């Protein structure tokens, strides 16, 4: 059965989504939510929502999908238990090994693997299933052709609408290292939405160089369903109730094979960044990047002209008081305007900005859509039979539930009519019932207060029958694994050249082209977090050339098992607690700890085989698309570019080739020199020379222009 899944950043939006026709909603609690800036839910408001959702035949999923540190494990397990006891139908997690521990502790809890875990291939799906997950939320970049094989292994959920992260999910550290707020902890400040220049011809002027348009697959959702996807997901826990309701109504109409053009128009008016893209599942399209306009672009309403000395927009759109507009000139935003008055064939606008005739007018706030979203109602039809006979107990029954009340008295004067009883039972208070009532009576008298109380008790009992409260799970805490004492101080170096770096005990080699690999002898092969079936076909025949693989995605656990190779878990595994570290070391020879922890926090997790990123480049993004629009005929094919922000900070941008074309890695504007602490040292020379290896164990950060990163202060 197909599920239409909607976001809910607050109660108002959650109820709007359900009443617009969503089959399920997902939301966050006040802690461990990847959208910390949303209003989110307390346990009592969650319990209230799950009751209504279950009465309407819908589900509620709770996202506890941030990284969890060691000293937060107790609070995390408590939050998961409380969410489940409040009626949650599943818990979404990013940490795959923490999910396994939760399932082992509480087998009753259903777990879904968040898109933050980056599941994009069959190997990731197999690991998720082995760890007890019942569903994976596919990485947004997963090719449509790879989805059927994944869906045969485990239930899949795919995004169809909403904002796109420019970085492969779970691998973005730009906000963390350049902006002091970690996206992996729900605090992303969206530096990807700022202006940058790139040192390539035609890209020198600052633009929204890596800001993606919003996703809208529209009718192509059917292709996802044909590929085996179970749940169609709308992104937007930071979006308005009007947006969520409009998105639900649009996709509900598409799924029901009803006309949807007008509903799509409504959706564009509620939020639309960049006039929409189909995203990367179907291949990079021309509209993927929104280089000229940042934020809500709305829907085109018309063009500006002067009429009677005022600004006028000729349009068929019926604007009204409170509506707001964005003004574009040459595709770029030049100002805003407000509705002033209606006019023949359009409407007048007021603005303090310098507008010009011919400017494009786009509506970005339609007050009627907000009113519509909040007025939606959805009821559950119920058949009710009320029996009132003199000398017998009042009785009401329906949907398998029955209730008796006080004994009825025969009326001495005006008996209670069937119509009066029906009118009483038509009131369901706040419960989402649409009763169809039948009444059998032989002329009795029942005080109105008694009948009203009986009706309220019946509907409360019916609600408890149809959506029973969950039997609470008792408080349980896992036994935390011990970590084997760390032995030795190795230095592992990530390099792209063919000369072995001096001072390296092991070298992890990054090819410039995975289809043309000629590695130095004795190296490990680096595998990126985004890894498709086509990538596997390139890599598998050449694995014998390497000592092992270093993989930045947890899919590496099953991939290494399949091919019988040694595995180094890269920093992309985001290991932040001892459960995750023990899980990784259970399937890897070596494992790198999270680069967002302090040295003190890393030392607490140091174990035999652990590494920490101690010096060199800090990879802050994996881009699975071409920021130059795949204009391959014009490409200068350089391996390194520089992306510069408005503050003049220069970020190295590396290009490499994999199956399907070029991909890019973005590195922090400052190199790292943090020291390795108790673990072995990992040095990344991708964006700099091999001389950085000399700073592998430098705790003072003496590398010129270097940062200590999070070594002294964790920003998680």
C-alpha cells in the first residue's frame, strides 16, 4: 500500500497534514531532532496527535535522527521509549548501530533509518535490515534504476517534494566548521544558501553557486512507486501549514488520478525555491541549481506597468489584502511588494523598492491558502445505534464498541424524540468522528445533561476502542559495551598522488577517475559515501590492487563482506558514542571517530583500531552533482577549484570522476592541526601537499593558517 508522508514542525501543521489527506506524518521531539529550530513536540502533544492520527487511520513517525554523544545515551533511550509509549508508530534514526542497540533493548519498537544515514545501495539496505530496521529513507541521490534492488531487500521511503541538501545527507560539515553550528545535530545555518564565486570562467561573479532548487517530482512519483518505493515523503518540518497542506493535496490528487494543475499552482504559491527540479534520482536536470534567486520564488502573477500613476500587475490571479509579492528583473530579485487594491484585469501594488515597468511579479504569500489549510476537516465515518427503552439501561453501540448508562424512565409529558437523540449524538466534541446515528426509543424521558454525559462517555470509549493507548514499555537501559585499550600510534594518510607520503604507516588513495585506477602499491582504496551499482561495477574488478578499502559510508560493512576485503570506516560514519564505535569495530579493521568531537570526547572513545582526523584538509561536503551544470563541452577539467564566500574565505573544491560523471568534494577554508590524542592519526592531504603529515600529532595547531577545529570545543 502506498503511503503519503508529510512533515510536521508543530501541532498546527501536523493536523493540517492529516486533514489534507496524509497517510502519515513525521515530527521531532524537543531533543535529538535534525530540525532543532522547528517548534517540535513534547510528549503530551505527541500523545494527543497520535490518538487523532490513529483514529483517522494514519501513522506518526518520530525523528530522533541526530548524532548522539556518549554522555547522552541514557537520555536518548529514554526519549525513544517515551515516544513509543506516546503512540509513535516508528522511530527514525541516523546512527545505524544505535538503532540496532535500541531494537535489542526494546524489540517492540519499530525503527526506520533516516536519510541522514545515506542509504543509497543494496549494501546499505542489507546492513539496515541486519540491524533491525524495517524501512530505509533513501538518500535523495539514489538513482531510480538502483531502487528496485534496494526495495526487494527492505521497505523504502523516497522524497518527492521539498528542500534539497546540496551535500550528500549526513556528510555536511560546512555549517559546523565554517559556521559553528552542526547540521548533524539539527543546527544547520545553511551556508550553502549564501553567495560564492568559483575560479572558473563564467563563474567568477558571486551567485548562489551551490544552492539547489526545491524538489518536486510530480507525476514522476509513479516511477518511484513502480521501482518499489512504499512511502512518498514530503520534506518541510520548517515550512508552514499552508505549504504542507498544499503539498499533501497535490500528491493526494496525483495518487488518486484526479486533476492536479490548480493544486500545483497553490503549492508553488506556498513555497517554491528555484521553480523546482526533479532532483538527482532521475539525473541532473537544467533546473537543479537556483543560482539567481535564493528563497521562495512563488508563482508568476504577471508583469508590472504604470496605471494612473500607480504600479499595476495585469493578471488573472485574484489577489487580496495581505498577499505579498517578489519582484524579479532579468531573473534576479530586485524587491518586494504588497497588494494595494483590486483593479480591472489585475491589481495594484505598493512597494518601497525601486521597481520598473516590465518587472516580473511573483506571488509569494497567498493569505487564502493559509485560511484554507487551517479550515480543512477530515472525519472518520462511524455507525452508531442508540437504544432508549423505558425501564432499561441506555445503550449506544457502534464499530464493535458498546456502552450502557442510566435506566430510562417513561415520559409523562413530552417524550424524547429520535431527532433530538440524533442531534445530540451528532456532537463529537474534538473527536474526528462523522456519525451516522440510528435511534430506537419507545417514548422515554432522559434529562439533557444525562444524555450529553452519556454521549461524551460513549465517544471517549469508542475512541479508546478504535485507537487504544499503547501498553507502556518499562524503563530499560542498555549495558554499554567496553572498548579494547588502544595500542600503537599509527599515522594513516589520505592522498591523491602516486608518491607515497613520508611518515605514513598506511596510505588511503583517492583516484581522480574510478574508471582509470593505477594506484601506488600497498595503498587502501577510498570509497565515497555516495556509491551506486554502476560505481560497484567499476570498482569490484580492481579491488585486488589494494590492501583494503576506506569507506565513508556504512554500506562499506556489507560491501567489504561481499568481496572479502579489509575495511577502514572513514569519518563519514559519524561515530560519536561507544555503541557506534563498538558496532563499527565489529565489522572493520580500523575506524575513524567523528571529526565533530573534542579531543577529550575522542579520547573517551579511543580503542584499539580507532583513528581521529588530526591534520590536513577537512572535507565539509560531498557534492553528487556538477555545480557547472554538466556543461562538459566547455569544461576545463581541472582537478582543483576554489570557491570563495562573501567574506573572502577560500574553500578548495576537488573534482573527480565516478560512474555517471563528475562529482565534487568541498574542503574547509582552513586546514586542520588538532593533534590525535589517544587514537591513531588520520591526515587528509587531498587539498594540500604531503608536508602536512608532519603536523599529524601537533596538538598546538602550529600549521600556518590552521584551525584546531572542534578539538577544544565541541559544537555538537
